């Protein structure tokens, strides 16, 4: 019986394994070959193996580390702000949404817009000369910050990213919050726990796996951000808003350094893989706890 079950499991997994090998495994192998080769657009079909020079070039590039620093700051800050706002909204709006569930739809609207369109929209809205926001700020207060310059661009991008993706964190946290068993809340109330203590000592610990998963998902998404940043500020003045994805894009299409770009993408992939491994390790450790 056990042998039959294993055979059935293999039969069910075969299409998935085939899909992964075809659509993920093959491009991954090609990328690894390109990352250790001298290659350009004329030699894509016949790259010349050259060792780890592309990786050395990437790791010795000051622009790569600047892009890494920007991506880390952007990913951490946006993930923290989105999760805090999403948690607050989930708890604050839970009583209302339990009675008016249709209100969930408009709250999810920002997720329906492509990030590149969000970037273009805010580029027009915040444009120093043509944007309505600087115009009215100057008209009402006599001055307006340059939202897209070097000193303000990072926080402008963080605000735009937060406005679009906080609904994602809010949705996860709301579902986790309403999934807390009612008898647990009632037991805490019978023990004399206040609403704050119930939240801190009962509800948040039960929601912790969702909080951690949402944070890492948003961090990975922020760390590899490309479209809305590229549409809003591009690489920024002096490369101030160059994320790792934009760095790879510029190396590939503008410099024609395909091997260098692919090597940087492999570094980005390995970093994301380490983050996912850490997340899986934390989840496994929590499952093993009594």
C-alpha cells in the first residue's frame, strides 16, 4: 500500500517538476553559464567561458553596493511601514468590516493598478513644474519641496510604495485577526484582561506567523523593486534611487555587459533565496515548539 501511495505521489508531482525544470530550471542554467562567460548581444549563442570575472567586477563596483544599500533601505522601511499600517487598519476596521464586508473592495483598489502606472501617475502629480501638488503647496504656503530631488526622492518613493501595497498587508492581517478563536478572546476577558492586554498577549502572538510572512514578502518585493521606481525617478540624480533591479537593467541594456548583469541577478537571486530559507527555518522552528 505504501509503495502504491509513493507511486501516486510521484505521478501527481511529475507535471509540477516538469514545469519547474522547463520554465525555471533551463533559464537558471543559462543564466549561470552567462554569469561566468564573456558574452554580448552578438555572442549570445556562443558565450566564451571566462571564470568568475563578472562576479568580481560586480562585487568591486561601487555602484552595485550603492544600489544594494538603496534596495536594503527601501525594502526594510517599506515592509515595516506597510506592516504597521496594515496591522493598525486591520484591527481598527475589523468591527466595521464584519458588518459591511463590501467595504473591503474599495480598500483593495490600489492593488489593481500596475506599479508602473502608479509611478507615472505620481510623477505627473509631483512634478516640480507641472504637478498640481507642488503648485498648490506653493500657492498656499509660498514654497514646495522638490519631491523627486536627491534629498526627498527616497521618502517619496517609500510613501508611493506604501500607499499601493499597504492593502496587501492589511488583507493578510485582517484575515489573521478575524481567525483568532472567539473562545480565546472570551477567556482573556473572563480573566480580566483589557483590550490592549488581549491584543498584546493573546491576539498578536496568534497572528505572529502571518506578521512574519507578510514582512518578508513585502521586504523581498521592496528589495527587488523596479517598475514604479524606474517610472517615477529612474536611477535618480547621481544614481541616488538606483535599486539592484535598475542596476541590472542598466548593465544589460545600456552598457551591453550581459555577463555582469546576469552575475548581479544571480547575486540578487541568492540573496532572496537566503531570505526565503530564513523564513522557512523560522516557520519550521515555530512548528517544532511545544
